[in-house]
């Protein structure tokens, strides 16, 4: 999925699922960059930061 597909939904549950299914830091960084360039939504950036922490803990 592209960052736009993960983050551009009117349904917050779909965005949450898109973030939860990120499995690598490269994809996560792409999503953060996309969000910073397009929406700048603090709640989404916080979810991405939480997912980054989860990925770090998993490795």
C-alpha cells in the first residue's frame, strides 16, 4: 500500500488499520513524510510514532 492509501481515508478505522499493518521502518518513514507534506495531522503523526516504537521493540 502507498502512504496515500494508508492515510487518506475518511474512516479513521481504516487509517488505524493502515498504520497497524506497517511492518518495516522504511514504510513507516514514507508515511511520516507523506503526512508531513500533505495533512500535518498531529493525531496521525502520534499514531505513526507509536507504531515506530512498536517496531523498534519487536526488533
